[in-house]
């Protein structure tokens, strides 16, 4: 499975970059988009085979994770490859109601609401979700693809520490984790966990590889890396336009 970072900043992006948006690509070349925050569509390489995009998952309905999902229907409307195709499968939380209703009523999407512990199947992708801790309904997802059944990828979405996440992440090959802040900024009521907590989660869950994401654009990545690295060695930081062949990293 491959991962392309379309955007990794939050809660806003600086010049030329984007907020949360990730493309997973299976061994059959089909892809799944995770989050589609502000600026994400502008970061999709022209050569990327969007005609093999199987679906979109929105972890939650904050603008840094879903703003460009409001304009994606226009891409679908005008793209030559999409003419005559079925609506794009979309998995998302059913709230907040004002935004969710846009997605559930948009004819370019075939929208389904997350349901805790239910396994969703989009083409050959298998998705298990878990509601996490953020001010709006937010879900972490564990994903595997039928072309590579032994490989498990987990994305935490945005969340404060949430002990059941260890179970969702257990033995995953690759964990993409919210690390929006440092431990010194963290509090029980904060909407995000820290780089240190992400390292702890990776360690408890015995994942093979950890990638930190959702940094503020001007944050110094090395400080976050050092903080998470105290608890988990195989850690790196998401960078814009990064491409990772995750299967070879096992
Ligand atoms: Zn966010």
C-alpha cells in the first residue's frame, strides 16, 4: 500500500500547502482518499489516476478536514473520466447536521455514516472505525486492502488521548497519528493529543511505523519528532507531497 501526503497541516495551511488530505493506493492501483481539507484538491498531481479513486473518507467535518470535499463534486461533474460513473462512495460522521446534510444530499456522493465497530467495504478496501475524542463527531479508521490482506494502516483523525485507540491500532503496519501539539501544550480538554502521546500510542499498540501529522505550518518538526521519539523509535513526520511505499517498510 502506498501513501501520498496531499496536505498535513492544521488547523490552516500556509502558502502552497494544504490541510489534511491523504491518498492511499493499493497494489491494484486503486486509491482511497482520507480527508479532503482546505487546499487538498490543488495538491493532487495531474498524473494521478483519479479514475481509479474508489472513495473518500472524512474523519470529521471541520474545515481543515472537509473544506475541499465541498468542491470535489465540481471536479466529479467536469472530469471526463467521471462521465456516466456512479456517485463517489463517501464515508463520514452524521454530524454536525448542517454540514453533514450537504454531503448526504449531494448527488455526486454516495454517502454512508460511520457506525462504531462496523466494517465498511468500499470496492476492495475494508474499513473499521472507532469514534475518538474531538469537539465534533470524529472517527479513527483502520484500513486494509484485499490485494494485500496482511497490511494494516491506521489513521487517528483528530483526537485527544483515547485509550480504546490502542485496540484499533494494535499491531498495525503504519500509524498516521494526530500530533498537533507538544506535551507542554496539552490538557485534558484539548482537542488533540501531543507528539508524546502519539509516540506512546504507537508503543502500546506495537505498531511497526509511526508518522506524525497535523502540525501547525510554522512548527519546528524536529521538536515533535524528538518528543515522540522518546517513546517510539520508528517515527517520522508527514511533509507536503511526500510519497511513501508503506509495504516495503515492514
Ligand atoms: Zn484538524
